[in-house]
């Protein structure tokens, strides 16, 4: 697994997850519970990860969508 983006913005993370899911790329969100438990919005960002073999295609999708 490889981190494709880190963010504290749940709306952006949801959008990026939807982009990748629509392209058939499975995603996993890490650090969600730690971020919530900490209670500080910026202390622990959430990480969106994809399989190593999907990483180049996920990067391309983000570039084409204007997210990078």
C-alpha cells in the first residue's frame, strides 16, 4: 500500500476516494480513528492509500482531475 494523499478535509478525501473508486481503484483510509480521537483537526491527518500497482494510475487520475 502506498499513500496517495494526506488531508484533514473530509470532503476532499471523499471526492478523491470517489474518483479512484469510479476508476476501479480500491482505496483504504488510514488514521481516521486516531484523527477523531485526538480531537484536534490538524494534529493527525488522514491518509488515503492505494495498492502499489495502482499508484501510477491513481496519480494520473488526480492530475487529469486537476487535483495535483
